C-alpha cells in the first residue's frame, strides 16, 4: 500500500499534476468540513468506482487514514486501479499541514 502526505498532494494539485483526491467520509462528515475534493462515501465506492479515473493517480482521503486503507485495497484488488494512495492522516493532517482555515471541531 502506498501513502502520500498532504503537502505533497497540495504541491501536485498546484502544478495541475495527474492527481485526483477522493474524500470517502460519510455525508455528514463531508458537509460539516471538506476541502472541496470529489466526494464518494466509502459505502458507495463499489457501485460508483467508474467515476474515479483510472488514468490518474488517485488519493483516497478519510478522517485519519484508516478507512482510506480499506478503499485503496478494494480499488487495487477488485477494480485493478494502477495508482492509488492513502492520504496520510486524512483531512486531519490536511488541516494541520495545508489548510488550517478548515475546522473539524
């Protein structure tokens, strides 16, 4: 399993690199606080995986990283995505390292 830190994600996004970030948190979590990334709740990944491009590096983000690991495993083993990463620390680390204007509490 591969991991990527939030700062590296931000750098790649600012360069318009071949990267997409998918936020897999539940609807209520996403509505409360989000960074504007594509939202597909974890429970909908299997039925909506076609919405995730296979020709880009895909970063899966959740609250802290644990749920993202399960989704990365699913995308790699069941749907054969070639380049999937877990965002280290999820939105918690995104806030700490990239965008402190977002609030979880």
